[in-house]
């Protein structure tokens, strides 16, 4: 039996799409929303089964990963999140790169020799790696217009993964994957599937509401935004965080969203011209992530003001800088 497991955002879905276009065989597919990370716990597999894992933190899935390996399951793992130590096991084939400017779709693209590179570009755009997406699209000789279409698609797929529950998103990521994987060329998907236009329209509508919000707190080098408790807020929080990072590359941003559980979800982007510190900040509060993009999944409402003050007091501008005007890594 073949089993594919991935995060339900653009990077995870586009990574598996590439692999299954390369190796088109029946496979059980397991995914979730953006914050559904520990998905290997859902995998029921036995000796001889083959498992593909894309865009899930190995660190957070280590226990079920070891369970599966010891049960005789062959595991191929593509990911770009921090892991303290990759297990040395004969049944594990790990492709893990935590460098900035890398996402899981790019790792799969490298492994497949660029065979379905347009989908890798979509995944990179969705993961807020605009420069990487531009480079991949340019290598295919795509026009500027088609490059923008891939960018919009990646951002729309990513937008669709954000929410606390299935009711928050427009189409479950599993159903969206079933549509995506039918098309070797994402431009054909855009032409043939109405869902592509629907996602873009819904994202645009939610972004208009988000952009009307004023900052909850700000200084010259950092801003904090707090969303209302609404489904549209949870859907668009990641899109706004990425938009802010691109629009104001010298500032750090925290986008804070109430959850259905009654606490807060924090999305942090370090300045794109100084893309470090996001994970370090979030780890102080039990979160994690990467240097340029990180988050805190559960944060107490009554500590919001203290976190906002700490965020604004963090010396983001002291980080080593890439040239201003850059389109740096996520």
C-alpha cells in the first residue's frame, strides 16, 4: 500500500502533486489544515507499505515516524523545517533542507529534475518565496502574465489551508488536491477548473477586509495586528502576514487571530530585509518555525498586551541585513 501525507497548504499539496504526476499510482492521501502538523499519528501502515511525507515537521512527528519505521514501513520524507537529528534508519530516505529560500516543493523539484517545475513554482509562491517562484517560472520561459497567474494560484491554495476547522475553509485541502493532481500543468488547471477563480475571488474579498484593519500596536520597525473573531479572519491571517512582509520589507509583523478554542494564534514574519529572529521570538512563548516565518499555535488572550510590547521591543532592525528592496526568503 502507498500512503501520501502532507500539510494542506500550497507547499505541501504541490509537493505531492509533483510526486504523483511522476509516479501515478493509487495512494491513500492524508492531509489537514495549515496548523495540522502531527499527521503521522493518523497513519496506519505495516511492513512493506510505502509512505511519502511532504512538508511536515519531522521534529514534531518523530515518535510516530519511528513507530512506522520500526514496523517495517518504507518512508520517503521531504521537508524544510528544523529538526534536531534525522534518524539513521535503513527504511528512511530523508530529503531535509532548512536553508532559507527552500521549500518542500523545491526539494521535490530538485529530486525529479524539474519535471513538473511549474507546480514547484506554485508551491514556492504559496510559501511566500516570491523570488524562488519567479526563478522557477523564468526557467520554464513563462511570460510575465503566466508567472503572475501561478503566483496568484499559489497564494490562493495557501489561503485555503488556513482555519481552525473544516467549516472555516472553502474547500477541504484533500478535495482540492484531487483536482490539482489531474493536471500536469497548473496553467491548465487555471483554465479548466472553476475552483481556481472561486478561491481567488474569496481571497480577494477577505483581503479587502483585512487591509482595512488598523495596527493594534506599532513602531517604526514592527507592527502588530489583531483580527476579530471570525471565520474570514482565520482564513486570511496567513495571506495578510505574507502581504505585509512583502509590502513593508524593513518591518517585522505579528498577525494575531482568535481561535475557536478561545485563545490566540500568532503568525510572525521577520523583516524581509533582515530575515531572522521569527522562530527565536516564538520559541519564547512555546511556538516555533523558521528564521523568517514562525508562529505560536495557542496563546492566552490575557497576555496579548505583554506579547505585543515584547514584539515591539525586540531589536528586529539589529539583525544582519540583505540589501534593501529585496524580495527575501519566507
